C-alpha cells in the first residue's frame, strides 16, 4: 500500500491541475459516524466538498488548509463575503464541547432560550473542579462530594437537552476530544481556550465563550472574523532530547503572546510527518499562548494510525478518500511564514511568568543566574491537557527508569496528571504508572488540577519565592498555586523529569552528569518510547453518560437558595441615549488577563452563580493610580475599597461605569465570566489599547462595549479619576466613537477617538442588551 505522504503529494498536484474536483472523484456520500459514542451524527465530507468547490470558483486561487476547513463550513458559501483578516464568516460547526466550569453558565443560558434539545452534537466534560491535594482517588472522591450539586445539575441538564456527559474522573476535555471526537477537516468549538488541541487530528478546533457555544447549540450560525493564516514550515526531524513541545515553545518565543492574535497557525512541510499525532496535539494546544484563533496540521499517516488505535479506522479510511482537501493547496499563500529546521531545534524552557519567554536549554543555566531566578527546583509536574499522551508518559518513564537504575529518584516533589482515564488505565497496565510511583511521584486525578490553579499546595508559604517546572501550557503569575512569588517554567515532560532528578534549574541533561548511588557520575540516556501502545489502549472505567431515549421525564432543578447555581435574569436593553458623567472604575495597567479579571482556583465553585462569582471581578488587575491590586477609589465616598465592592455601590446608585485597560486586555482562558461580571455589576464599556480575540467577542455577547483607542497613546492621557461621556449614539459599523474626557484635576474636557469591530448583528446584541436577549427575541417570533 502507498504511504499517505505520497498520496498527499499526488492529491496536491491533482488539486493544482483540477481546482474544481467533483464528489464523483471519491465516494464521499457514504455514512461514517463522527464518534463511537453517538448514533446518527455523520461526517459530511460530501457537503464540505460541495461548499469548498463553490468557494474555489469564487476565489480562484490556491487555499490554505485552514481556509479549506472554514470555507467548507460556511452557512452561505455563495453569498459570504470572504477576505482574510476582515470578513466576518458565518459558520456551521460540527460539534460543541464544554468543560464543567464553563458548561454551567452555557447551559443556564441555553435553558433561558426555551429550546427542547441542542441542535448541534454537544458534550460536557467534568475536569476543572477537581482540586489536587493528596492523590487521584481521594481527590476525586472529595471533589465529587463537594461539587455534587453542580455535577447533578450538569448530569440532569445534559440528559434533558440531549448532551453527552463525561463524568468526573473521565479526563481532561481536550484529551477526551482527541481520543473520541476529533476528526480531520472538522470544525469544533469548545468553551476552553486550549480547544485547539484537536488540531493534532487535523481539525479546526476553536476556543470560544459559553455564549458562542449557546448560539451553536441553538442552531444559529457561529460568527468568526476570517482569520489570517500564519504558516509554519517544518523541515528536518526531531531527535534526542528535543520533543514536539519544543516546536511550540520556540514558536511562542518568535511570535510572543499576541503575535498570533487574529490568525490560524498552520503547520506544514516535510518535518510534519516525523511527528506523532499526539505530539501535533501538544503543539496546537499551546498555540493558545500566542493568541492564535487555532492551530492545525494536515492529515497524514500518523493521524491515521492514531484513529486506528482509538477504534476509529473507518474515519481514517474516509479521511483518506477526502485527503487532497485535508492539506494546503500547492502554492497556497500565508500572511506570514516561519521556517523551522527540526534537526537544529534545541530543547527549550519558557518562563517565568509568561509563556513566550523562550530560552534554549544551552543558555538556560546562564539565564537562571543572570535573572536571579530561584535555582532550587521545588516541584516538577508532568501531564495536563498539553502533554499527557502515551508517548509523553512513555518517554518520561524511560528517564525515571534510567535514574532508578543508578539508585536515585526524584529530588524535587513530582506529580503526574494523566490526561484521561484511558491514558491512566493504559499506563497502569503497561507499567509506566508504577515507575512514576517508585520514582517518588504522586499520581493525581484525571483532571486539570495544578495547571489551572486547582492545587492545594503545601510545600511553600504564600509569598515565598520558589521555582516549579511543568509540562503545562500557561504560567502567568500565580496561575498554578496562587503564589505570586512562584516562578513557573514550562517545558517538555522529558526535561521536567530530568530536572526533578537533579532538583535544580542549573542542570542540562544534554551535557551535565548526575551522581548515582554508587558515587559515580553518569549522564541520563536520551528519552525513548513508542508513540502508541503496542497492545492498544485500555479504556479503563466507563465514565460516559449518554442522554436517555425518552428525555421528557427528566427534570433539572436549581435551588433558589443555592450558592453554586443561579438562574439568569436578562440584562437590560440599551436606553438609546449617550452615557454621561461616568466614572472610570479602574484604569488597569500592564497585563490584564482573564485570570486578573475573573480568577480561577477557589472561585471555580461559583461558575454557575453569577452574583457570587462577581465578587472576584478585576481583583487581580493592577490599578494605575497606586500600583496595587483590588484597591480603587470610590468617587461617592472618597475611600479606597475592593473593586467589586465599589462597582456594587455604583450599581446600587444607578451609576454606569467604564474600565480603561492596556494592551491585549483579556488574554488567557476563554472565561465568559470575565465578560459577564462587569455587565452584571453595572459596567457599560471596556476601553483598551487592544483586546484578546475571545474576550472582545465575549464582551459583545453580554451587551458590553469593547472599544479601543484609535491612537493607543491616548491611554496615557486619561487619569484614573477622570469622568467620561460616551457618545453611544454614534455606534455604527466601521465608524469611530467619541469619548469625552473630563479631567479630575481640572482643565477643559477633551475628546478621544475610539474604534470598535462591531458589525450589524453585534450592534443588535448591544441594543437588545445581549446576544442571548436577541436569540430569545428571535425564538419567540
């Protein structure tokens, strides 16, 4: 049989010769289920091909793979305006996936739309609410008890509205999607920013807010500004200590945390074929850290192998029939092109405090000393949604085995987070789990855990400077353990294990030696291990709940006295007037991520209760007035107080307010609560130098005005105690808006020009009070 890589090249040349290929070239009309867990939901390559042919006729140019997926999912391929970086595409995703923290609000919103069933295949995954303390089984049992009310709500609402439900202990949403739901050429939206993980299976998987998910669940087209496409051409081949993680660590260093904003990162080139499917998933997963809309790889044999091992050979065979459209066209042009020679790539370590500070291992020791980062390594953590594949665990275990063969174990604390029950059960069967435990590791629950701040860390006190290293994706200040003095570094599982053995950041396993129990110096062997289990995957415990055949008798109860769940009340519509004499609640300076706007950790328990979780609104943002967090001036009293307390006082007194923010405001996890909370507490507008994509969309969904300074330097002209007028009646597509500033220190008022990205439909959201109000209005009519 010919290898797929050759078929891919043949497909490319055919596509270049015959751009208007018809469905008769392959039997694309046969029925193939999207997943083994559902019946009646088919992959529709035939429809995708028809849409694509329509767009090809219109554009008459070679297409990138990212474009092919998006354009093949257009709601109106004939009439859709298509211009990369400018047009708003109306799309029909194949699937929706929600993690448990965001699912609560998404389902509460869906319920208020008054529909009997989701219109698009949807799943909910319980992975965010399990806190890491003493180990997997006990942590899971405690979480199941503590979160019983939320899990019961999710279980019954999923059953009621025809949603697949993955119980606590199933694993992390992104790993479950890769194992069970992702397929080449598909379009998926997920209520978590690391949804792009599924790009490892050739899927355009995009992180969105819960309100976007509700649109698709309710059969409305999903809107996305047509992304630009950044090409990353890979040549050469990885070897030794270098792993797929190092590709995205390097790319993050090149593009920075905002370099991918508004773009899809598309990997291609001969180097792709040397990567495992799960390795490609790792790269796509962490693409969220550069602000990218999503990242993806073209379909190849490694994806086919993974589909076969996860009992989806039929999908792999079907994808081979559609293979020529599951990669870029020959001659496709990118808005930006990066070339990486994998044979020359070094292992990297990124951080601390930001995922784009990339340092090659050969220079890391020197950087630790120069920057006076704490050299002692307190904890090494492997796993998470980014790096918990069989290959990751296999290679990591090989390093631990090598160390133990020389009589030494982990010097630092060491934790392992399996990405799914299937991974946990498989590495238990194949022995890697036992290796980690003998090495001194603690095996945590199949959940997000320390990666998202769900970590009851006890080895250092808060405020104590220390260093940890993980195979996670995100390392903003305080994210993992709520300690702002923790220096968190991100790297491959391989380097995590190696440095955990040494117990210090000043160790390079490529060049340095360790001392064995016998006193002799030795170098660690290069990591090794199969990408896929030779004996197949062990599914482990059955943790999936399918919706019942008869859903009419299922009831979803939300107690009015609950402090975890609260039914939503519609936001008020715009009164049609300009807003005058508004205070600036806070002028935030520097990085203001969604962690600063709506912290995770202990606040996750309130994700289904808008009023309670609003008590964390902007408590991490730095006030330009005093350089402090959660300490702002109340104009009514003259006193300084917590941000949510001041906002509540303004709301009680009928005073609308605005926030002024810095660059890339709202970067980070796709928490719609970061948009819901300001709206709930009486905010009208967020005015910044620039926005992260997901957050800007989320604010629009909730009836807020996300506005940017036409001249970013105007940020510096506004004082934290100034009053402002916002001329909302000027709001129109492509038109600037005026902000009139009344300086607190006296002097004449002055005008500042503001820009926005609202289109006609989004302006309707604002006028009606929210996208949900608009949806309910349409449903009633």
